């Protein structure tokens, strides 16, 4: 018998709401969870030479950590970019299919001078610097990465925020035909993230165009992303297409997917465990699976300059 199609969808293809919900919950829980044997990047931290167009930028030692950076291979093959799948190697396998040209970013909302700029115009907007930041993922691993970019505040100043600009929302690219992870339904796409205005204006918040002095590889968020080093890695949205300023606090993709697990602030905090695992220690990728875990630092070690942003706030409630 022929199945009757409604809106071109066979009844057998429609998943009942409770089934869909529990499937979504399972996918979210499986996605950002420490994987016991996820060890791909651990082979040789020094192998693999940087490649791609050069992006010259003098180092900014003031804002950089002195820890040794991870190798190119770790940084470009052990990634989270769920649009391309949940496996750590999926982004390096599939993100190369993303269409990067033409690419524009729209900066709008509560601003006097909204603008849409292409990547070259954005790159030229302020002098590029190299900053070596620790990246601490919510899954309790970390890396040290030399990024190239400039403080997001330089771009935000250009658009002249109005008095209503209390929050910044980042929207990232959605190209379902080349993003195999989108159909899996882990998140409501496009991936969105957000910061409070003072967080977005903090000098550490980096509008990022490169890594290791080369343009960003697709898997690291080409052609540009944000990097917020004192927050769990999921706040550092990749492949930005829109930066929107607004009065209300946004509900971001991870908050929508699992509000009890992923809060708006997501400041690195060893004293506040994730509901399903501890955040007290971390595994540095590249140091070998049996290397001792290191203690996680409050605000990922950037507390001296960012703790003041949260004075008087209960960071257990505002996780
Ligand atoms: N941005 C988008 N668009 N999609 C994602 O899945 N993952 C986040 C963040 N930005 C993600 C994203 C997470 S969970 C982490 S830890 C960092 O990117 C990882 O950045 P990296 O792969 O360059 O180290």
C-alpha cells in the first residue's frame, strides 16, 4: 500500500515528539562529554607543519601565556565543530567542503552604524597580533594555541553601540549540504553564542583570523571566529556570519539544548562541576593519555583581568 505523503513526508518518516525529544537529549549528552578513549591527537605533538596563506602578526606578549603551544597537528585534527559531526576528527575530514568565498559578516542591532564587511575589510580594520591562549574545553581537556587576530572591541567600537547594547549574539555559518552533522539534530542550527557587552569589549576577547601565523583552517572556524579564553571552549563560536547587539540576554544553542548543563556565562570554574563530571582537572592534549591531569584554574588562569567583571555575582548560580 502507498503511504500517504503530507508535505512530501511519509508518515513513517515523522518521529513522534517524545521520541524526538529523548533522542535529542541523548545526542546532546553524548556530544559534549569527556570521551574515555578519545586520543587521536596524541600521536606526536610536534609533527605536521603549519600550512595555508601566511598572516603576519607580531606577538602580543602581554596577553599571551608562556606555556608551550600545542603542535599544528593537535590543533587542526582534534576539534569540536558539530556541524561536521561529533567525532574529534570529523571537522578536519569534512570542514574543507565549507564554501568560504564570498563571505561577509553583518554587524547590526543596537548600533548607530550597522555594517556588512567582507573578510579582507574585517582583517584590515585593526592591526593583527599573535596571542597564545589556553583553550579549556567543557569536556575537561585543554590546549595552548597561538591565535592571530585583534580585540573584538576594535570592531564593536566602529559600529557605535547604542545604550541598548547590553549583549552580543554571534551567529555562525549554516551550509547543510556540506555539513554532515547538521542533519543529526544535536543542536538547533545555526550555532549561536553570546556574551555580555563588557565581556565582548574585554581586550582578551579576540576576533580571530588565524592560527600559527596562517589563515584559519576550516576546521578551526575559517574564515573568522571569536576566542574567549576565560570561558569553556563552546563560547568561542566558529565561522561567524553575524554579530548582533541587543538589550536582552540571548538563549544560546547549548543553553537551549541542555539548560541544566550549559549556562550563559560558562566561565571556567574548577569549583563548579558539570552535572555529570568534575571540572577540577583537565587533560592537556598532546601530553599523552597517561600524563598526569593538571589542575584547572579559575577563569582558565585569566582571573587577574576578568574576575572583576563578575564581582558580586554568585558564580554557582550563574554557571
Ligand atoms: N563553533 C561552531 N560553529 N560549532 C561548534 O560545534 N564548538 C565549540 C567552539 N566553537 C563549535 C564552535 C567548542 S565545544 C569548542 S571546544 C571550540 O569551538 C573548539 O575550537 P577548536 O576546534 O578550534 O579547538
